[in-house]
C-alpha cells in the first residue's frame, strides 16, 4: 500500500535551513575527535534522522547545531546565520524528559516562555492546546513524578513546541521507553511535526525507526565520528506501521546496514 | 464514615504497642515494689509519673526552663542557618570564593564544636547569649555542606535545556539550581536543628542559671532521678517539636517529594488556573 | 577531557599561593589586632601566644599528653562498645519485622532526644569515674550505626534478595553474603558519625565531671583565663578530628573497595594473583 514516490518536502526547491561545511569537533585539546568533516544541508520542513552506533558524534552534531558547544573547525549556519552560541531558532528534547519536578505539566510547558518574558493568557491557551495535541488534556496539572515515562516525554514534546522554534532537535527522545510506547509516540510525533511544519533532527540508534520517521537519514560511523552518507527516504506520508513490512522499506534498511557494516 | 474507619484502624494498630508499653511499665513497677530492683538509681514508673505531674502540672516549674532552652536553640539555629546558607550560596555562585573558603569550613567541620563551650561561655557570659552562640556554631556545618552540595548538583541535560531557551545565569540559578537544592538543604536544616538543641543543652550543663539543662543537672546531682527523667522528657518534647516543625515546612515547600502533598498542590493550581482564566 | 580531570583534582600552584596568602593575612591581622590592643588579649589570644602555649603544653610542661591519653582511651573504649552494639542490634532488628514494629516508637522518641542530655543522669547513676564516661560515649555512639545498619538491612535490593532465596540460601547466608556487604557503605557512614560524636561525648562528660582529660583541661584553662592554652587544646582537637576524618575515609575505601576505582584495581589484582597461585599449585600437584 505504501508506494515509493518522490517526497515533495525533501525536493530540491525547498529552502535550506541548516548547512554544515567540514564541521569538526574535538575534545581535550584535540585528544578526542568527536566529529570530523561533516558536510550536509537540511531542507526546511524536512525530517532528518541521525543514525549510527554510540560514539559516532550524533549527539555532538545536535549540540553544535543548538550552539551549546562550539565547533573546532568548519562552518555551520542556521537560517544562513553563523552559530556562535545558544539560540532560540532551535528547541531540544533529550532521552530523559528533563522536566522540573516542582512544576505541573502545564507549568513545565510554559517554562521556555517564562525564561524570555512574562506569560500572557495567549501563551497559556497555547500551552493547553499543545498538551491536548500530545494527548495530555486531562493531565495539565499533574506533576512529572505522577506521570509515566511516556507521558513525561509527551510533556517534553509540548514544551519543545511551545518554544516556537522551527527546528526541533531530538536526542533519542523515546530511547528509554518500552517498544509499544515508543512506536505509538513515533506515530504521534510524525503527525504533530507535519501539523506544525517544523524541521526535525532526530537522533536514534534504531535503523528501522530512523527510516520510518525520516525524509533523509544521515548515516554516521564512529571513531572518529563521520557522516558516511545521506540516504533519501522516498515513501509518501502519512505513513503507517505496515510500511515497515514492505520490500522497499527493507531494501532501505539493508542499504543503511551496509553503510554501517552491521550486517 | 471514612474517618471512622481510619480511627478504628489506628486504635487497632496502636493497641499492641500500648499493651507492650503497659506490660513493661507494670513489670518495672512490680520489680521495684517487690524489692527485685533496690537501687535508688532506677525510680519506679509511678514515681516518674508523680514527678511529671509535679513539674508539668501542679508546680509547673518546667515551663520557664523549657521556653528558655527552646528560644536558645531556635535563635542559635536561625543565626547558624542564615550564615550557613549565605556562605553556601556565595560559594556556589563564585568558584573562587568557594575555593578559598572551603579549607576553613573543613577546619570547622573536623573540630568538635562542643570543645568551644568553655571559651564561648567566657566570651558571651553565663546568660542565654553563650547558649545561642554555641547552638549557632555547631549547627552551621551540616546546613552549609548540604546546601552547597545541593546547589552544586548539576544536571547537564537540564542546564543545556535552559541555555537552549536562552536563560540567563540568574534564571538558571533561581529556577533550576535552587529548587533542585531544596530537598538536600532541608535535610541539612533538620540535622542542624537537632544539633542546635544539643549545643544549647551542653552549654547549659557547663554554666547557666536557667534552662532544662540546668534543671537536669540539678536534679541528677541531688540524686532525684524521677524528676531528672521527667526533665529529660521535656528535652524529647523540644526535640520532637523542632523536628516536626521542620518536617512540616519540608512537606509544604518540597511538596514534589510527597505523594499526598503533590495531589493537593496539583488541585490547588488547577483551581487557581481556572479562576485566572475566568477573569 | 583527561587533562581537565587532573586540573581539578590537583590544585594549581597559583591557587596554593593565594590560599597561603589569605591564611597568612588572616593570622597576621589577628596577631596585629592582639598586639595593638584592638582585641582583648584575655579573650582573643594572639596567634603567637597560642604557639607559645603549644610549646608549653606539649614540650616544656608536657601536661597535655596525660589528658590526651585519658580522653582518647575513653573514646576508643566507648566507640568500640557502642558501635559494635549498634551494628549488631541494627542487623538483628532489621532482619526481624516484628521486633522492628514494636521498637519503632521508642526509636522515634530516642531520635528526637538529644542523647548527650542523658550525661548528668548517667553520671549520677554510675558515679564519677571512667565507667560513667564510657557509658555516655557508648550512648552517643550507638545511634548512628544502629539506624544506618537498620536502614541498610531493610533497604536490601529486592531482586538480589529473591535471587539469593532462589539459590536456596539460608537466613545467615543471606545476611553474610548479601545484606551486610550491601549495607557496608551505609554502616561506615554511621561509624564516621559515631566516632565524631564520641569525641564530643568525652568532652561533655569531662566538662561535667571536671577531673581529668582534655575537656577538663580546656575548662580549667578557660576558668583561669589562660585562653591561649585553651585554644591550643582546641586546635589539638581539630587535628584529632582531621585525623579521624581522614582515617575513617581510608578505612571506608578499604572496606567498601567496590565503591572506588583504586580499590577495585587493588583487590582485583590481588585476587588474580591468588587465583594464579592456586592454579599453579594445582598444576604442580
């Protein structure tokens, strides 16, 4: 039922939002090379998965784009602007929900606004709307420790959307959850991301997940961290889990496995 | 209905404990009455009961001393805690300040504060001042070290998150570091409060004219063991009073660590939100 | 990353210089204040006077040695008895839910009472002398190891406990092979607290009895307004406290070796050698 067709969002006409040229990062004064010579572009509104084993520099690349760490070489721009430090064009999400346990779900969602200015009633309405969007309408006033791991990540997702950032950086956001929860959240993530039309970078070490979600897969290899290849994923959206059973899908999985050398 | 059941449950739970206590007291009373225990050092429970009635009800001698000791402990604790928290906050804000203050904090920690008792009495006199000073000195360290440890805890992911929101240092400190440090700080405050009481009582043993410590030594050295134990009870009461006050504050402020409180706060915030939306 | 770790664990020379400068400035301004009469010498002795006192009480008069010997002997006796009792009772009570339930209210009451407050009572009951002092130290030493052992035993890992039982371990085996080793770090934390309290306990006992020991010495010097000597005694206690702290830390590292990198390496190498020796012995045989 899912036929490989050219995806419009990843077409050549789309505007480039992130561009990296020879991006490198070393730690400890050059002792550890975390990332080397990464060249890539990310088109507006596209969903890009970063896949590879531990130590391949996926998380480093994400933090470089967020401006949380400084690159040691190359150039890196977001919306054509050079990255020199943390900026609010991007929002982040981690494997741990990183919620503040002394704030209710909705207060956690409002945190990014509070950091920048005083909260208006429009912000509050938006926060309630976002919580509804992630399926937590009835849990707005629950504290994080009263929520399950999956629900906590939903709150973190709502908070990420509340930032208003048009680039979402997600570092294995559902990696600590069980298989069923993760699958459900992946489907919802796809729906939500296409609703808000954000550009998404999604780090994972699960090849199936990477391909299923993405328009483009950045395949990375470790020691030193390198961007081995960009793999285009041509399947139409919306996608359903049945897609993973098709031969076309499995051919792509095999291709990525080949690049990673993990057959 | 629900309350009644709770009460019944309580009685059922407390009954074996009370029975055991009664049995111990009866055996003790019996042993003294029948001459099994002859020493005057172990008074009968009934004699202790009589002393309690005298000290707490008929004569009411204890109250003056009770409040003096309580005041000494609380004021000393207040001073010690204020200095400790101020220094811990400064140390966590400025790496240099922390670095150059820490050796002195270590010296203060390894010195038994109690050893300063005679000197502090020489400095501050026989009155309440010296008791307050000793209480402040010996409760300082646990509060300082717990607060500092709490403030220095860093959660990389959360700090990165705050920075990605464009938070200032001040915002990271006030909205992330401080709340995250509160549970540990309260643990330190609880230890400090107990220590402050010890400081006040020991200073009273050494030299004083009033306070439960004075009363205690007076009764002990006139071998009035029943009254001495009755006085000890007041120290337990002060200890319990102080501990549960702090426990209450902990419960209110660090509510996110308590299941029951969390539910209540959650309801209250939902109400506040709705009434805010109605305006 | 590695050089970062080194930088923080080993203070830089520049920092040491600043540390030393601050210390010197403090001492010098204190000395100056005392010499110029801004500080009342009777109450705030000059550092030089304290140094002279150190010389006197340790060398020329040498009177502190006797008192130190008395006090530390009492600390050792009281601490050993009190902490052994605490750990033993803690283990017993922890393993037995019924005992625990009936003991709990008394523990709560005792925890709220400042234990040191019982000192006059114990002295009255047991008379002046070493017995009552040791009893006071035992009392202040007992609680921390007791509570910590108890909580260590209660909080034993459920899964591991079930594993032991599925292997058919007896109660004693569970205690020896799982519960106590798992509780060791917590018990050691209790012992550290206990030893510190023991030092305070002996001082209070000596303040009240006023016959001999370091506490009595401090009291006597202060009464005679010989503050410099009193301070010398207190700094002696600082040193003892520091040695206790460091000693307990090392002991902790040795006993709970699996909690630190160096301990793991040391014990791992030792066991590998022992194993190799045994294998070699078997091969020869």
